[in-house]
C-alpha cells in the first residue's frame, strides 16, 4: 500500500504528491498487472484528501500511460509493453531522453542552407548545419525530428560520430552534445500544432496517412540569449504528453484602511 509519509511532501499540490507516491509504488511493483488499484474513496480516506484530489492524481498517471481507468471496474496498471508515454515539462526532461530512448540518423549532420531555418535562428544567408533522425523507445518509433544549428553551434558538434552516418544509432541528444561542449542552455521557446500524417510521415513513423500528429517546434536559447538550435518534431500523440502548469496572477486585496476611508453613498465625506 502507498506509504502516507511519502505523500506529505512540501511545495507541491496535494494531487501531485499523491501521484508521486502512487508512481513510486507502481515502479516498485507493489501491485500486479491486472490487480485493481485502490478506489478514489479508499485513497481519500487513507490520506485525508478529497476524491477530487485522488481523481487528479490518477489523471496524472493516466496521462503518463502508467495506469488506465475502466468505468464501473476501477483503475489498473498499464501492461509494461504498452506503458511508455513520455511527458515533457522542462528542458531537463528533453535532456533525459538519453536515459531510455535512442535515435537513428536518417540524414547525417552536414552544412546546409535553409531560408526558413535561417529566419527562425535569426541568421541572414549564413551556412546552416542540419540533421534528421527518428527516436525510439524499446524499438517503438515515437517521433521524427529535424534539427537546424547556426554555424557556431554546428561547428561544435560537426565531429560528433553519432551524428555523421545514416542508420547509426545513439542515445545522444543534440542539446546534450552541445551542453557537453560547454553550451549553457537556459530554455526554449516552443510552439505546438496538430497535423495529419503525410506519406513521408507514414514512412518515417510507421503510421497511416492522415493519422493525427503533434507538430512541435522548439527554439533553444543559451544563457547569453543566442539561439543555438531549432528542432522541428512530429510526435505520435499516443506516445507523447505535454504538461503545462498554469498559475494565476495574485489578486490584489483591497486595503482595509482604504475601505474604512471610502465614503458610503449618501454619506457626507
């Protein structure tokens, strides 16, 4: 059973603390595949939280592909061979792709020029570096990526053996290779749209033409504010989760003193 002590973590919403504890127990194989996980009411009573909090915690795990819910039956652990569903929230998550995925080069790194890439990287007619690859997890392709690099960044990795031969495989990420050469990446600007798979996508990803894809473009920026990489990726949505925490601006609280001195209607000031 989930340890109540591990639910009591600071600086996180209650549902995320509960999701973290459930995730840890699932990875520790505390429940067998096919075994029903505790109900919303059981977890709510055990940890003193609302059913809404439990539902949000389970939703986190559903979005990650760790569990699935069957109305009227309960919540179950997703079988291992169907479980991979990588979430991305930070640049660190992207760097962590090297932990459990590999890329296969489909177009080796080379100097090239592309007007669109040049515009995104804020260059004017200068030599560009580019490469293309698919990325897999346990043999399953889940995305295709085209990477463009400005001359200074491309020059840093032009001798990276993992990027130089079509068909070569590696766990290396491009931003990881740049970071290993001293490039400090502060963050990325990202845009995301939906698209229908083309014939080229079918060949790259193994999906049907017309299959929905998530089209993601990221412009990585160094700590000095210079663009260092533009990555254009198409993801199979069944293997990709994008999570974004949305907060609210602080709501100003009217000053009690100001309220006391605000004249009431009809009252002489």
